[in-house]
C-alpha cells in the first residue's frame, strides 16, 4: 500500500504539466495554447516582451527565469 502511494506521489511530482506554475491560472479558455495562438507568440523573445510589457505585466512580474524557460520548453517555443 505504501509503495503504491509513494509511486503516485513520485509520478505527480515528475509530471511536467502539474509542475508548471502557469497552469494554476491558465486553464480552459485562458490556456497557454489559446493565448499564444491569439497573440501570435512564436518564440521566447515575443513571450518575454508580452510578459514584461503586456496588459497583465504586473501579474507576471514575479515569474522567475526558470519558470519562464519551463513554459517555453513545454510550449515548444524557439
């Protein structure tokens, strides 16, 4: 029983979707896929510009470089 619970915890922690901080707010109609498509974000530079200068810049000001890089990696941006 303990092995099963430990396995579930490990799988949850290793799952990149659950580890991405963006997914806390960005889901359903506000998903990253939809936002990137609507705003034409195709690379890391465009994403950084939108995060720092966009309408919601204050909400994103505390994102670390590591968190942004993880989003770039998961969304397959160049």
